[in-house]
C-alpha cells in the first residue's frame, strides 16, 4: 500500500505546483491568483504531511483534493466565458484522483500488525 501513499503524495504535490504556477499569470483575475497560491501552499503542506506520516496528512490530502476539485469545477463554468478549459479539466482530474488515493491510503496504525 506504500505505492498508493507515494502516488497520492506525488499527485498532491503536482497539483500544488500547478496551482502555484497560476500566481504570476497576470491574465488571471486577482481572486483566482490568490486562490491558486492558497491551494498551492495547502497542497504542499498536505503532501509533506502525508509523506512524513503525520496523523493529519491523509485528512489534509482529502480536504485539499476536494477543494481543488471544487475550484476546478467552478473554474470550468467560468471558463465558458472565453477562458481556457484545459486547466480546469486537468484540475478536476487531479482533484478526483487525489481524493480517491487519499481515501485509499492507510494510516500507520492500520498498517501495523495487531498484537496477539
């Protein structure tokens, strides 16, 4: 099950970097740029928390993935007004996969064998 954990860490870090990449894009609205930075920092924090087996790491990945999915979904509807939909669809896919993988990750306590 470690492959699931490290895949979740990698994808969470990936979408965090993608969100942070929105910050210097002056064609984006200021609110979207701020949201990108907030989601990016939260994603990096969640990825580090899961990678270091913190008790809150799995929950953080689930929450940040869900927020990324929600933001991408809203962005897709706003994109109907002439913005690029490619980033929205990418964000939605990464959000769904991160939430799914985060749900599958076992905590350290669950991975330890039970004492007889």
